[in-house]
C-alpha cells in the first residue's frame, strides 16, 4: 500500500499544491510540506540508516507561474475557449512557465556544496538528479534517516519533514527518492486464469527469462455466442456461451467503428510507457500481426524504443518481476498497433517499476514532445501516496496538456479496491485531473464484427465443482475495472454539470465534490478479451504462442489507438480530450452509453496454465458483478465513465 500525507485538491488547487513553497522554519531553513511519511514514527523505527549507504534522489522544481500554466492548459483543451488547440511547443512552455536557468544553477550549487554528485537535468528543467551518502542527505536536509517497519517491510525514511535553505524555498517542488515511501507500480493486466503465473522476482531485468507460459484450453468461441456449453449444468437457469478465444485487431476495429474511418492513425505517434523492455518485443509483435492481421504489418520504420538502463544497484526482490512487465509491453504494443495500424509506436521502458523511474520515462516523452498520445497501463493501489509524487506527476501531466499531448491511464483492475484497502477508492495516477482515465468493459462482438452489447467489466466467478457452481450466482468478485470518487482531487471543471452529484459527493465530507473515475472506457474484461502473442517460458521450452488477455491495460492502448485514428481522420492532434468529451454527451450519439447487462460466459482453463496434463477448471463468469460500491448505470457511471467510442460519430466529433 502506498502511504502519504493526505491532500485534497481541485483542478486549480492541484497546481496550487504543486506550487506550494517550502514553509519557513528556524535557522534560515524552510520545510518541504508532506515530505515526512506518517508511518515513520518512533514506535515503528527498527534501525538507523547506515551513514555510508547510497541514496539516489531528485529535487523537483516549481514552475515559475503555476497559475498561468493551469489557465493556459484549460484554455487549449476547452472547446469553448478562443485558444482551443493553440498548443505550445516545449520551448514555449519552458520560456513562459518553466523554472529559470538561474533556479537550476542555485539548486545545483547547493547540492554540490553539500557533497552530492549531480546527474541529469532534463530539457524542461523539471528536476535535478543527485546522489550521495545517507550521511550527506541527513546533513543537507537537516533530518535523521532510519528504517521503519511498515506493511511487512523495513523502509527508509526521515524522522521529520525535509528542509532546504530558505533561499531555495520558492524553487523546490518536492524531493523524491530520499525515503522509500513508494511501493512498486503494478501493471493493470490479467488473463483471468484460476492459477496465477509464478513471478520471477529473483531475476535481474537484463537476465529475466520470458514470463511463464499460458494458453487458452478451449472450448472457446471465435466470436461472442458462437458456441454454447450444453454439457455442463445450467448457471442461474441458463446454458452459457463459451468465452471468446480472444478478439483480433480486425474485430475490435469493427466493433468500435474505426474500420469505417478511412484513416489508420498515420501521422500520429503513440508512446507506450512501462518498466523494463522485452527482448523479443518486435519479433513478437511482427509475428502477431503476420498471423492475425496480415494486411497491417508492424514495420521497423513504425516501431522505436527508448530504454533506460536497469538500475543495477537494486537487489532482488526489488526488481518487481521484470518478466511480468514483458507481457504488459507486449499487450500494449499489439493492441495499440491493432487499433491504429498506421500510427508510429514509441516504447519507453523505465529502469525499474518505481514511481521515480516511470515518471522519468513519462517526462522524457513530454519534455521532448516525442509523441502525440501516451498510453500508461499501470497504477497504484488507491490514492494513499506520497505528496511529493502527486506534485511531480501533476507537473508533468500539466505540461503534456499545454503541448497538446493526450495522456491516458488505465483505471485499474480491482474494482472499487474495497477488497484490498477496506474502503472504496479509485487508483492514482488515473485519478489525477490532467489525464484521461480509461475504464473497462465487457464487450460482445458478433459474427459480423459488430458490437452486440457492451457492459461494465466487474467479474463474478463461480467454479464448477462436482456438478455444483461454488459460490452460487453471482459468484465471488474476481477483478474488474477501477473507478470511484477521489479523496485526493476535487471535481475538475470538465466534470461539472455532467457527473451526478450522487457520485461526485461520495467519499467526501463537508459537502465537497471529488474527481470521479473513469472518463471513458473500452474493452478490458479478460473473459471477452484480446488475443495476444508473446514469447513465453513453457515446460518444453521458450517460444512464441498466443492467449487471451484483458484488464484496463488493454482498454488504455485500445482507446489510444482509437484516438490516433481520430487524429489522422480529423487532421489535427486532439491533446487532452476530457473537456471535449464531457461536452459531447448531451448533444450527440458519439459516445455509446455503456449500461448494465445481465450476462455471463462459461470458461475452461488448464489447471497448470499450459496443457491438459493436470486437468481443466470450468467456471462461470458474470460480466457485470453487482456487489460493489461502483455500478454500471445509464449515463455517466463510475465503472465506464461517459461510455465507449461510438464509431464515426465519435471519431469526427471528439
């Protein structure tokens, strides 16, 4: 679980927190608010941090005109503004809003005189990278570092808020890396199998083998409703259709109407951000297109990578299952290319899956405007995260809006998070105000490639044991699209008057209204999921094979692909689309209103994930499980947001 000081932000206030200066304290120093984790208390302390241990960290810098940057971001993204789509270049953002070269020099000089080695300063001057010993950190920030027991781990943290010289109080946004408050991000994908793959956490990322093998066992259907299970007992009084084997790119292009656009994403670059890098990604994606979409190969000219070298200082198990991230990258690349086969794909791999590394990858794309669309299929569990991370992320995503870059985040795969957190919560970063949160659906695609129905993805699972389904209908919750009302961010301007008060006031006290997640949705349910192909580790060797997968990790690149097609069809880059799509709902049919559907599928899986030697497991999967605090309803809802793309009407009017 992520731990943090709790902050509550409006869209403008999000920037206000990001710009909040360090607070003056005694002896010519200024405290950095929220830089001391609440769990780092004397009762939890287990040891002092070794003075000679190495600490890598970043000092993030404030924008010089935060309020002006927020106003400009709203203006370029709001269709009602005269500055709509008058995007800024990276140089213009830096000149108007970025920290000055003098500010960077002042921070570097302080760090250097404190004994730290200075690393990267990116082109947008977002941060100054530094490295030194724990003793140097303690002296520079006027704290004591210790190890504190939290969540079954012993994590490094300071004993109080970090502080900086008062002369730098207006320059420093936050410091990331001094403490270990951030747990690891998780990819939001799932195959929905009854037995999970074995994580290879003991492997370093440059030696990690391909992920454990997984295959569909069958019987399964080529399209929704093709085959019905007539041999097993009825479930809730019905003989169920077998789950699809995994939709192909052509089926999803048809279901969402992008095949009617006369455009394929050409002229747009989709960046995909994950951790690490699969050594077989181009070979796998090329083979996948050859087998499943031969008219649309992934050419070498379309695909490029920027991979940050793995952090060799980390020891297992802190490498966070590099093999598992290979599957995430494979899904993201194949889905984005499948929906927008003419778009360029840029894969950016973080050096590890910690927040700081993934923020670095995101900032790389934004600072250099390396892409027009960014798909991110990972997130935290809930919103209990360090205040510095919130500030840093909002700074990066705000610059993306100013430059006309659309940033898409999967909404998560654990529904309302009650099972893991005990209270309902959306997931960060999807809940942040300057990004588009992509929720998940269960999608029925018919024989003709058209959408039969689409409902919210929240799975209830009942396993067939000795002729009886256990538990009985609607089963036990088995994963679903993330959503809900933020406790961290207040209602942004684009949701006002559209999101029902009954949703925006959830989780709030004192009559406030929160940011509600998601904004839009696309197919995510692994039981109506996407066919992917990947080099995997099987008992008889390492080789390419295909399987069905889902999660909002699928929804994000699918929707990113739809937007790339819209870019090429409309001959402009859409940038941050939230203000535009929230204005579409009352006057067009551009967005398909995803509603509750009483549906379920029968699914058969290999017990060992790869072959029938250990038998199979049969289960019924309810498509829109009702027993959560978030629900799929008519109009805007906190599972699917506004709905899903509705063909040409969406592509032309978004």
